[in-house]
């Protein structure tokens, strides 16, 4: 894959993943009442797990979208070249 596309994909994956993870963390922080230390530990662990799962899914989604766009571009370019 073209280095510029790889860099753009990495940037998009990082921003999307961190943004999605932040949203999950904020939802948990604003909607979960923690009254004991054990609950704080459990909620923190759960928040980490959910955030990392959402991060992973968003990265996979961006990866798939970019790969499909690159494939479509290559196919269109090949079709254009064969028409000449």
C-alpha cells in the first residue's frame, strides 16, 4: 500500500479509536455511581475493557473502509487504462 495511505489510515484509526474510547469512558463516568473501593476497581476494569473493545472495532472499521476505497480506486484506474 502507498506510504501516504498507510499514514492516513493510521492517523484515522488513532483518532477514531481514541474518540470512541473517550465516549465510552465518559458515558461510564457520568452514569455509574461508585460507592466502594471494590466498585471503583470493577468499574475501572470494565471501563478499560469496553474502551479497548470499542477502540479495536473502530480501528478494524477504518481499516476495512480504507482498504475498500483503495481497491475501488485501483479498479477504476485499471478500467480507465483498459478503455484507452
